[in-house]
C-alpha cells in the first residue's frame, strides 16, 4: 500500500474510492502536524489543525489541478488553516524590531554558531525559531528544513516570489537577533560557572 504517486490515489478517490484517502493522510500527516505545531505551538491545537486540514483537503480534492506539487498544495491548505486558527485565538506574537538588526550581528552569529557542535546548533536554531512570530518561523522552516524554494513558498503563502524573498530576508534578520541574544546569554552562563 502507498507505492503509487499521489495523482494515482487522487484519481481513485475522485472515482469514489474514499478509503484510498488514508494513503495520502499517511504520507502527509507528519508534515502537516509539524507545520501546524510550529505555527500554533500547542500539541492539541496542532492535532485539531491537522484534522481540519485533511478535511479541507478531502473536500477540495477535485480543485487540485496539478499546477504545483501536491505537497505544495497541502502546505498551502495547512498554512491557511493555521492562520485561521491563530486569528480565532488571537494569540500575541513576540515581535522584534528590524531596526535592531545590523550586519555585525550576522557576523557575530556566524562566528558563534561555528563554535557550537552540530547537534547543539540545530537545537539552538529550533529553539530560536520558536521565539519568532509564527509566520517567520513557518517561512524559515519551509525554506531551510523542508527545502521548499521561493516559488513553492510563494504558492503556499499566496504571495509573489519577490514578496517571499523579502519576507525570508526579514525573517532571517529577526532570527539573527534572537540567536545573538541566546548565544550571548549562553556565554555569560558558561563564564559564571567558573
């Protein structure tokens, strides 16, 4: 089960074999849940968002035209479902002023990160991503961890590729500020132990 491409199962579902949808759910459930968790930052809500996403995918399946990859289409539905959930719950975001950014911060971050072990570096980056506003976290995750290109991100977020590029740049700036603060704090804690 699950060895055919997505379009094979989509065709079967559209012909009335609804049970084949389980294959698509199985293929994409982890991707949808991790995306939802990054945005809503709560396990229970992420599970609900994932369920809502798959209901929307199932009911909208006939609208999938194949203009983009099926995974991109799913990301877009999941992203919009997350945004709807966030609007309803009206959670406050941790905003960081871009005015605080400077080129020196990028250099400091790069030098400090090169000192950390790979495992620590990845965990530090994931921790810092969770401190970003949800849209920035989502955007950086798509680009760096899910290997989505700017065109795919633009389709998912319903923006232009240029807008995606600008948002990605600004998200990197915000991440740089958070990383710099976290790394300075870790350095202080290290020297205070001596």
